[in-house]
């Protein structure tokens, strides 16, 4: 009797540099692996979804202090999300003069050069206004989904399939 031995299943190789590059910028891991067209599609899709969320809901949708749970998903987009949050926290929000807490300006307040929120002179606009209702929710959802989509991309770049690895 002859026994037929199945071919061993080749396990995907681990590419740590591809994974790290994918964390730093969407599509960079695939670019490094020689899949330039795929990298451009990934970057356009992930960043397009993220920027779309910002355009729908405003910069306030990326907020590590007030929306921490959502921010955990958004930060998977990489340093882009961290930069947006840094700008939001340090350039648009201000310190409440009574409590000392950092918060967004109300419609009748402005932010002075030291970051303290003060009553606004007549006719001036606040540095930022929070989008209302569904627009804020949809923008937050778009930015968070961009982060989760990039998580899939990171895993794909860190563990390239043998079929793709042979092409590179």
C-alpha cells in the first residue's frame, strides 16, 4: 500500500518591518514589499476614509480626551491621527478659567494666546465649534472605521501570504 502524503502547508512568513511601516503610514508596508499599486490603493482608501470623516464631522471627531474609546480606533490610522489630535488639543481647545480643565470654546468665548478661554468681544468667532448630532457621529464613525481598516492592512503587511510573497 502506498500512502499519499499531503504537501505541507507553508505558513506565512512574518515581516516585522512591513508591519511597522504599515503602522507608520497606511500602505507603506506594502510599498516596501514591492506592491506599489496595492500600497497606493490602501493609502487612498484609508486616508480618504479618515479625511472624509474629518470633512463630515470636523476636527473635533478626533478627540483623545472626550472620546477616548473612539480614539482608540482612530489612532490605528497612525501618526496622522495623533497629529490631528495634537492640533485639536493644543490649538483649538482652551483652559476653563474657573476649573482649569481643557475644553472646547463655547460660542461666546475665544482662546487667548496662553490658551485660556475668555468672553469674546462682540462679532468674534470661537476658535472651533463642535459639529452637532448625526454629523459628529458619522464623522467619528468614518475616522474609527479608517483605523480598523488600517489594522487589517497592518496584519496583511506583517504576515504576507506565500502567494503574494512570491511575486515581490
